[in-house]
């Protein structure tokens, strides 16, 4: 099986990079906003959800049964599956 190139926006890349740096840590939306968008960004935290949904779509990930990006209920997001 060959490698497939997936085109990401700069924000999607930074978000994926941040999540993959610490795959077993769940990041809250606010943490991701600060790391990816920067400490001076102002706006709705749910912009993170939009970009996570875009990443999942591009990666072929299913939000209900994720392989790559997992939702941690009440916390945020992290990489990988399992507990």
C-alpha cells in the first residue's frame, strides 16, 4: 500500500502536529486555540471542532469510531484510539 499525499491547510497541519506531539494527552479546545491560533486569537472555541471535522474527513477518519483523532468527552481531543 503506497503513501497518499493529503493536502492540509496551515491551520489543519498545526492542529494535527500539536495533537500528534503528545498522542495520549487530551487537549481542551482552549489549549488547542492557544497553541495553534496563538494567545492573542479571539473568537468562538468551536472553530476547533470545524477544523477537527475537516481533518477527520481528509484522513478518512470516522468520528464515531476514530482511528486517528479521538474526542474525549468533557475534555477535548487527542490522537489515537483506546482509553
